[in-house]
C-alpha cells in the first residue's frame, strides 16, 4: 500500500474489497506491507483478522511499536492524526463513518471529541466483523438494507464500548496472549494436516473443554472457525501468489496443501465464510490486476 498524502484517508490496496453506503464505507484490506499517514475526516473503526506488528502513533503521541493480536478492535475519531506502518500487515476490516451518521446511529454517545483506542478484545464484536467482511465480499449481491443494518450494529457496539470505557472489556483471563499465539502457531504449522482438539489442548496445557470454552470467551469465535479462517487465508494467499506469477493456481492443489479434504470442501468453506467461491475469488483478483483479466486464462468453475 503506498503512503497517501496528509489529510486524506488511506487509499485501499488494489486487491482490497470496498463498499460505499450512505454516510459510511467498508474496506477489507489484505495482508500486505503498508505505511500510512493521514488525518481522517470520518470516524474509523478497525478490526484485525490476523496478527499485525509494526509502528504506529495517534494524535500527538510518539511513534511506538505495536503488536495487535487477531480479533482485536480499534477506534480512531475524526480529526485524530494517524501514522501506522507494518512490513507484513494482516487482513483488516475498516469501517469509516461520517460523524453525523455516527451520531444518528448512536444517539446516546457523548458529543464532542471521542477517545481513541486500539487492540481491544471484545468477543461480541467478532461475529459482527465476520458478517461485515462477508457482506463486503459479496458486493452487489448483498442488499443495501443488509449492509446498512450491519454497519448500524457495528456502530452501536462501538458506542457501547465508548460509553462504558474500553478497559472494561478484557479478554478471558486464562486465554493469555502467549496461549493465543501458541494456538495460532499450532494451526499454521499444521494447516495441511488433521488437527485434533486433544493434541491442541495438550500443547497449550489446558483441558479440551476448558480450552474450547475460554478461546470462544476471549475471541468471540470457535477453535474450528478460527482454523477454517486460517486455512482460507492461506488458500487466498496461494491463489494471489500464483496470479502474480502469471498463471492461475490449481484449486485442487491449493485445497490439498491447506488442509481441505477436497476442492468441493474448500469451495463450501469459502462460500460459507466469505460468500464467494475460490473461483469467484480468483476472478476478483484477476479483474483487479493492473494488466486486466485478458492476460490470464479463466479459472475452472467450482
């Protein structure tokens, strides 16, 4: 992502998904290196689907190292100086909301300058972010009412946090950052294999039922859904890498190396989580290529 001019919103990466609504806009940014410096005219709600590390600064604060875990929420009010840079980035949901729209959707929130926060764990926000990502992927296939309803729910939840104080929404105490990292590392190291709850629990040092319960309480998602999301993320990365090399990926091969039992299984998972099939995702990436879709063969149908 190239660095935008000051006093503007960051330009989306060319492979990002974007949706404009009345008084708001949603962007799903892919994992990609970035450096941005801007002052938003709108309030910005962000959500991490993947761990991100880098340097950031808000308002008059000095630049600092940040390490944002997955399933974490951020809020930047309009007019707050933003600098953020990462050499890897991570998949990120960004909802920008005009101040007047935010005030209309959250009439109970205090007027005036709203506080900035980042890397906040709120399990109740995770399903909203997941649904908004899926709706954005669907694009024109999603009804305006459905998208506007989701955006309103997101604003309402953030307004609750702003009103209650973000520090009052801690993650589940037993699901420490170290344990969460070990779970994700376990997934990444074995994406192409069958992962068993007993092996994962033994690795983390918790009982199976307790691990499952505390993970969901801390993140707002299940272990199975988190694993599925990582497999889909790896599959998308392989598809995009193949397109950058100039040839569509074999979806059957992608399914095999990312732990799906078959091409059909991967297709079902993509459709359920993202609302699109792997072939449709591939066509989206081709259409966003600077060279256009004429340089590549059409992917096989699902």
